[in-house]
C-alpha cells in the first residue's frame, strides 16, 4: 500500500546540465492508464489473465492491492509479469478494510465506476493530493445508476460507496473532457442490464473502449450529431480472460523526449512508445515548434499502435496550442511548458482549466516554478503563456512538487538545460508513474545531484 508522503522523509534532488549530449536507446516504462485497466478488466473477467509489461509504479500497485482486497487473485510473477484470476463480472466481494488508492485519480475514479454496480459497500481514501481532488464528477453520473455515496464536504475522499443492486442503464454527456469520467460510466454500465452510453464532445483517450473489446465486451463508438463521439457498452457481457501486453507510456516518454530536445547535440531513441492518436498531442505541438522527432518502426502491440521515437536536439520556436488539443496531451503540459521556456518566442497553451484539478494545480505549479527559474510566464484565464528568448532560463530554484510526479520530472528535465541546476523538494512522488526516471535518464547521460 502506498505510504502517505507526509509520513516519510523528503528527498531533494536537482537536475544539472550534463557535460555531454544525451545519447542512446532506452525502453520507456509501460503505460499507466492501460496498466490500471488491464488489472481491472482481468479482475472482472472469468479465468486467468496474464499481463506482460505491467507498470510497477505506485499508482498501479494501489490498483492491484485494491482488487486483491475486493477478492480477485492478483499476483506478481516477475518483472512486469502479473497474473490476475478474475472473479467474473459482479463477483467482487466486500473489502474488510479501507481501500487506499494513494496518489492515483485514475484508480479512484475507475474503481468507483466498477463499485457503483456491485452490490457491496466499500470505503475509499487516498493521499493528501487525492483527498483534495474532485470526485463529484464521477459521483454524479454513478448515482444515477442507483449507487449511494457518503463523502466529505465537496465530494472529496474519504468516501463510502454502496453499489446499486438493480442498476439502471444511463446515457451520460460528459460535462468535462475526461477519460476517467467516461471510463467510470462505461465500467458501471458493464454490470448493468441494457446499454449504457457516454457522449464525449471531445475525444479523450480510448483505452477503456479498446480493452473492453479485448476482453470480449461489445463497445460501439459512433460520431455524435453534435460533434464528438457516442460511446456505448452493452451491459452484462461474459468477459473472458485475455493475455495483454502493455505498450510504453507516451506521457512518461515525454520527459526523456524533451530532455533530448533541450540538451544541445543530443540524439536519443525511445523504444516502444504508444502512439494512440488520442495521446499524441505533444508530438503534434513539438512538431509545430520545430522539433526533430521521427517515428520509426510503427507497429501494433497489445492492440495499441506503438513506434520508436528518434529525437535530435535543436532550436525550438514558440507555438499557439489550441484548446481542442488539450485532451490528447493533458498530462504533457508541464513538460511542454519547459520546452516553451527554452524556445524562441511566445507559446500560448490554451484551455487548460482541467490542469487545476490534477495531482496538484498544475497551472499554478508550472507558472510559479518557471517564474522562480527566471522564465517569463503568465496565466490568463485558463491559458498559460510562456515567452522564451531562445535560450534556457537561468534556473537555480528549488521547486515545490506538491505530491505531483509530473511537476517533479518536468522541472528536473528543465535543470538539464539551465545555467544553474533546478532542484525539487521531494523526488519520491516520481514513483507514482516512473520509478526508474532518474536511472533511465542517467543511462542517457543526464546528471542529477543531491
Ligand atoms: C487518465 C485520464 C486523464 C489523465 C490521467 C490518466 C486515464 O485524466 O490526466 O493521468 O487513465 O483515464 P482525466 O480523465 O481527469 O483528464
């Protein structure tokens, strides 16, 4: 079970400009979103699911522990190799204790979707970051199925959920572009008679739809007349265990990728990176900024498109990143902002309201941190504006990571390019999604001190 960070000693480190360019080929850690879903679907299927390349980050380990507490057999067989003995849809049993999901919003929201249509009561909590995040966005649609929630003020964790005994199928229009909310509703619909639909005005990551199909559920995705998609799941299918290989996480790849762009003379290849079109907004944005990134060896692994990415360092220019792109790169804005701070000219990242409700308020964390490093940055409404000079900012600051792994990694990467090192106050949060971040970047030639 992940510890609450507040109970452990802080670990401060700094990213430092390396004497030589970054070079080499590395395999990127597995996709966090797909890892959560593989465990969850495995637990709901009938039979044994073998997972290869599961991400062994704290977030995913929290999901594994939760599913075990709910009665599924979840066992580690070796490096990234996990075996899940499913209980069958509707077969989860009441957990004997509180379920602690650590730092993971995905674990919390998707699991609440599953629990909403299981006839049991569970008590769910998380770390200080997760306990501050909005859960009403899932509580509201899940209550319509007939689930009952008792929460802290404002719909915050800890909460108690009692799943509906006779769930009622729903048609739900997403008020925010969120794959977590979409997935929670689809997963609730899975154990509900009839068809449950989600209308998503903007496409968000579609891993839930893909993995449901992989386990034998019927999912239809149709264009909606008002734009976006109508996603429908046919309830109460016979879910069958299915082996699954998890591809590399484009959101983790983003950090060594931008590091390679920013350290002069670098050439790095990142192997096996997921390039699902619902996740490639960062690649599109960096291409507009003049980045040299080649997609090599495109193929399909585990039902997802992947490629090796070859990155060459070079000068970047500012760009205007439209709000429609946000769902396809929602986790990549912190690292894009670091690239923007080293680019020449103005980068405007538009429509970032959702960044305020991530593991931290990322809009504030990025703006405050970049300003402390000497960059020219402002927030106007929901837009983040960075004015770069074409050279990295001075650096030399210590950044508060706010229990946010992506804030921690983004500023460490900036420190590889700045004159003075950039320190973070607590590196342990990186283990949520990328436990080997520091050693992996070191194999490429990056330097970290502290
Ligand atoms: C995720 C969806 C996104 C993303 C998160 C993972 C998922 O959250 O930020 O890291 O696995 O579905 P939202 O759905 O809240 O945008």
